[in-house]
């Protein structure tokens, strides 16, 4: 009887722990072939000059793939790495290693699902099946109290029904051993230059440095649980301070270096009243946007969103957009946030909503241009969360009642003096603007 080999196609699930496709493959096959493709599609520059992936996120991705390979090797396995179109790379590897089936996690945004469809078509031509798994959400789709088409468009209704009628599945752990075929060429880890990107410059003002990979993700979660203490009364009234007190796990969640279920159960084990934790709320919003993308698809990428008309926009937007991108709007808090984003690839959720709202409501610039810029710059970019958030900030989300969850502060209401502004804008420049 011939040996059975399953190819495990890693995408945004760069972990060993609680990774269903990896565990299932080790149970169902004699050997598995782990593969990661650096798809050139994600590193191209659009006609607008915006790159699909900025160098901070690309570096984080490379670090995550490096760590995945290291962790697979600790279990006796290996990770094949290639630069190329998965629809071409995967069938070639499948034939070379006599693969019987290919496993992967299903995505929800149209570009990602199109790539999956292209891979599925290419594999069918060589009579191989692409098996889809669901593993990016806290609540499994099959455990929801409603089918996708009937999911409430209101986040409040979604949260109430899910928390009342659904349960979070336990984590699955990871395989104890991995057996791969004899691999002749595992492939080198690409440098940023191989992906057409320059090395990012680490800003000395940054106090938080993100290192990609499952090992760093587990360490970050451990530190958050160990050090997460309630803010004092004064800090609790400052939205910037509250936002900075978040877990900051989003970059690792975006690439699947850690699963939402692992975060949830570690939090529940650590805190007696974890059900009211802001981190649980963040995970629920993340689930909500992914399920909304599954339900509504391309509407989240349209400037009109779910409305008949787009928000009011000025005719000549280019100069305003560039001032916003470069932090030269003349509004101290807005400029400080954009300087931080450009220098680090990360800003907190409060800052994101404020600068997005300023672009849409004050500057009256097409919100999709702002969303595309975030997509390039943010280390933790995830299509559903990014475009879903922007649509709601722009007032074109699928349920207008949920806009009350988003910050609508006007420019004249924003702080003009703070340690944060001084750090990212400089005291002299901040003083001139204020």
C-alpha cells in the first residue's frame, strides 16, 4: 500500500499550535509537505503608487515564516519556501512529491478567495483536491446560531446572540511529530530586496517593537496577561492611554501566528471575569467583520459601501491626501499619529478611527484611498478588519446603528498638547500648530 502525502499550504495561519490543517494532515497522512509561497501579487505597486505590502509588514511576515520553519524543524519537519504564484508553485510541488491532497484555510476577502480558486482550478487539472478548513475566527462558522446569510448586520445583535447561544471550541494543540518526504530543496528565506522592498528604518522613538512568529506571539500574550492592570482614574479618562493599554496582539493574529481561541482560553484561565475583557471585545469585532465579509463581499470595497451615494468628497483630493499621509495637515494630533504610522507600521485603534474620520469628514477625501494606505502601512493589516472599520467610519457600513461604536470627534476637539504629540511631532512643531 502506497504512502499518503498531504501538502499543507500555509497562508495566514503561521503557527503549529491550534492549527487544524496541520494536525489533521498528520493524522490522515503518512507524510506531510508544509509549504509557504511568497506571492508576488502581494508585493506589487498599484497604479496609484501605493504598495500592497509595506516593508514593516513584509519584515514581520518574513520573521513569522522563519519562526514557522524553526518550529517545524523542532518537530522533525521542514517548510518549503518559494517565491511565485501559488497556482503554479503548488501543482509543481504536488507532482514532484506525489501529493494526494492539499489542505488550506479558507479566506473571506475577494483577492484571497480568488487566489484559492485559481489554486483549486490548477490542482483539479492534475486530479488533486484542495480541501478547505475554517480556522481564523474565535467562533467557528458551524457553531454560530444562524447561517451566514442571516447573521445580524448589527454588531450589538451579533454579539448578544453569539455570546448567549454559541461556545468557543477548545484549542486543538499541535502535533508531537512531523514526518516529511525527503526534501531536496526547501528553498531560502527571501530578503526584503527579493520582494522589491527596502529595509525599514527603526525609529528610536518607538517603544514597542514587533517581532514576527508564533514564539513571539505566545510571549506577547504571556506578558499581557502578567502585566495587564487597570488604569488609574486619570488615565482611564484619556482615550489615548486606554488604547495604548490594549494587548497589541493584532499583528500576530492577522498572520495567524496565534489563534483567537488560544488567546481566549488563556485569558479565561488567567482572569476570573474575562468575559468583560476589552480583548474579548476585540476578538468579537474581528469575527464580526470576517463574517460580514463572507456575507456581503465586495460592498466593503466600494466607495458607496452599503449606501446609494458616496460620502461628500472634494474635487481635488490629491494634495489633501498627501498632507494626510505625510502628517502635514496642521492638526497636531492627526499629524503625530500619521508620523507614528509611517515610522513604525502601527497605531492603536483609537488613533486609527480619529485619523480616518478626519480624512473623511474634515478633508472630504475618498475613504477607500485612506483604507488602501492603511493596507500598505499597517503591520497588522487584515482585509476584513481594515476595510470593515473604514466603511463604518465613513458612514457607509452595513448597519448605521453601529456607527455609534466609532469615534466621531472633530478636529477642534482633539488634544493639541500631550507627551504623545511631543514625541511624534516634536515640541517646537507642535507648539507652532497649536
